[in-house]
């Protein structure tokens, strides 16, 4: 069967496939598998389920072509208009994770050795009304922190952010997250440093502050923080600060003291607990695993940077429940 759409032809005879393209239903099947499984596994699954023989190269081209199409659709869409009033309370989280990237070196030689491997950050954002278990996602790769901020804004608006909405942001201590939350939402948002991230600093400091019973000391500090007595915790740390000539990597008390002292407006744990809002960013950390890492961090897999955004677009469309809508719209466009 010839490719049914003149607007979407991911293959050509010059690409070494044939002039007969995959039908749109078959493109969907390939993209379904390619979005969730390593490309090398797809031909076997395709044969098992449909009795169709297909080379890996075709699977890659189809899947990435539709990912690119989804990416361009998202980029071409104007920023959604916020609801007039919106939901009363939203929860929003964003965080980065490192992805394995491969690039070609400029020097000549053995092509198997002519590669450079490194890690680059992808940023994932989510937002949903309080009480909802269905977040809206967006992801960026290789862009600025401002791009990541707009991704978070997109999520919030898609999840019902409006003029009356208060947004509760929670995440790790990366300055860009708090800055982007403030820049994109202003007075309608607050930001809380992940409590369990703070506890990691406290755990390291506890061995110096009270070496005979570090766990007891740590539990006391945790209780103080949850009661918004962070000034007391900072004072308790100050008493045990390492000497200035102690190297930073050997000064956990200093690190914890500095971390809390630099974020006094991001420690309202009592207020969050009273409102039934999360004090940890476990939701975005979990989302990284099933939205991004499940496909883009497979063992031994390395990605070309040019293909990462397309694959992220596939995964986000899937996670947002828009997969069916994308293919229905494409089918309608082809029929027209």
C-alpha cells in the first residue's frame, strides 16, 4: 500500500526503503512499539503480533518522524490561555535528569572509536489540581531554564491554572526551579524545597553535631523544620560549623547551614502540611522514571541529541493521554 498522505512521507526510494511507504495504521503500530521499546526489539514484536517483517531502520524512521511531527505541533501552538478563574489549588513540580548522548568526533579514524559520549540534561515538568492523580506533562532538552519555565507554565494552564489559582511548587534546591516558578507565576505561586532533600543534608551534618546519637539529633531538627522553626535549626548547625580551613567536601555542617540559610522563604513545611500539600518532590522523581527514563535510559542505549526532543515529545503525548487524539487528527487530515 502506498503512503496515504502526501503531507507525511517519512520514507523515499533514495532513503533505501522503497517508493511504497507504510500505511498510516502501520505507522501507528510502529510508533506504538517504538515509543515504548528499544528499536531493536520492535521487529520481533511486530512479527509476533501482526506477522509483519520490518527492518529496524524503518521502525526508527517512522517513530522519530512522528515524534518530530508531535514536537513541531507543540512548538507551533500558541501558549494556552489560562482559565478565567481556574482551580483553587495546584501542585507543580519540575526537575532535570541526565540522558546519555553520543556525538561524532571531528577527527578521522576508526568509526567505532570516532564517537564522544557525554550526558545532557532533560527537564520534565508536571502540574495538576490538588487531589487529582492525573497530571499534565511537558519536557525540554537542550534549551534554557526559561524554556523549562514555559514548559511548567504550559502544564499548569493545561491543568486548569487561572486567575484564582494558587500554585504550590516543590522541588530540590536548584536555584533555577525556584526562580522560574516565581518568574512565571508571580504572587500566585509559592515554592518549597523538597523536605527529604533537606534531610540528606541534615543526615550528613548529624554525624558531626551529635556523633554519639546522630539519628536522635536529626529527628529533632526535622520536627523543628516541620514546625517552621528553621531559624533554630540554623542556630543549632552554627554551633558546630567546621573551621574555615576545612575543605568543603569535608564540611557537611557548613554545607547544611549554607543550604538552609540561603532558602528561608522556601521552608514553609508547616503551612504545606496544614493545607494537605506535599513537602516532597517524589511525584516528579517517579514521573522521570516512567515518562523519560523507561525509554531513553535503557541499558547500553546512547542517543543523538537531535533525536532526543522527538522521543521526549512521543513520551509526553503518551503520558498526557493525547496519543489517540494525535492519530485521529492525523487520520482526519489524510482523509481530507
